[in-house]
C-alpha cells in the first residue's frame, strides 16, 4: 500500500492578531459583552494583551469579518447583533434561486414540527405552557377584532409567528430554537378562498384549541402522533403550495380543504 505524499509546507502558527481575535470572540459569544456595547480602545486593549496597537487593529479586522463587531469611524468598535436575521435573508434568497416552493417548507415542517412538539411536551414548564395558551387566546382576540372591524388592516402574521416561536423555545434546545426561528421567518399566512372571515376564525380556533390540548398532554409519543395528524393536508392544498414560490402567499380553495388544517 503506497503512502500518500503530504504537503511539505508546515502549517502556519496562529498569529498574535488571531489569538487576540479568538479571545475577544469568546468573550462576545459567552455573552459577557452586550449587543451594542463598545470594546475598549485600541490602546487599552494593547495594554491589556501586551501587544502593539497594530496587532489589535488586525484582530479587530478579523472580528469584523466574522460579523461579531462593527467599526464606527470616530466612535469605536461595537458588538453587533446576532447574525440570524442576515442568515435568514440569505437562506430565503438561496431557496428562491433554487426554485423552492411553499410545499418544500411545509413538507420539511411536517417532518420536524411533530418531533419539536414532542420535545416541548416533555421539557416545557407549567408556566411556559400557560404563556403559550395566553398567546394563542390573544391571537384569537385579534382575529375577532379584525372581524368586528372590516376596515382593519392589521397584519396578524406577527402574533401567529410569536406562537410558533414559543413552541420551538419550549424544547429548551438552542439548536432547535434557532432553526425554528428561520423556518417561522420563511413561513407566510395562507390565503383561503371560498370562506368568509367568520369561517376562517372558527378554523383557526379549532386548530389552536386542538394544538394547545396536544401540548398539554405531557405525553411525547401521543403529542408527536397527534401533531402529525393535525398537520396533514389534502391534495388540493398540497398542489396549491407546490405552485407557490417560497416567500409568497399560497392561495387555497377552502371548499376543498379539511377545516381542521390551517
């Protein structure tokens, strides 16, 4: 058996700037520096680390490249917010360029969300379940207000997205929570035809009531099975989603859809 040849060039050692950048990055990622807070000046950091200001300047450039800080001319260097929003925008653009549809997202959610609900039933506290119940009832109240005031143009995607994000939070798993946030951001409300506003309200009420009951079972296996059933859609809805590019609102004929599904 022949032995493969490896590059003769030795692996370069970490530079001082890289070491400083890594140390500052750890401080930021551990939450010891709040979003928007300023880093010490170049001279102060140089003194603390025992290096030149040029080393600190190069370390700052590395941190800027990673999106952890931003340099504001004449003001200093500041910790940036999370990059999740930028990642979400990039993900949507990538999916759009690939020709993804609303059904691609829905199909993935049908695989993931039942498992998420199962985790939530096992990990959520009683107080957290009360909070999500309150959020669901508040959403229903907003729907009712919109029905009572036909001229209202309030957008209700936000409150419903809040409920979904809460479910991902109930898992107490940070990876699930952050992935869930991206999925919720990609989601759009469905537009139902052939149904009046009162009918849509009743449909949402039925869905949320059943979903809350599932969360409160405290039975992970049963919660997973029931969520799978709740999320099933008939062929007419699936076809409408397949015909809708991701990021757009799918238009579904409610007369062909089981009213139990949202």
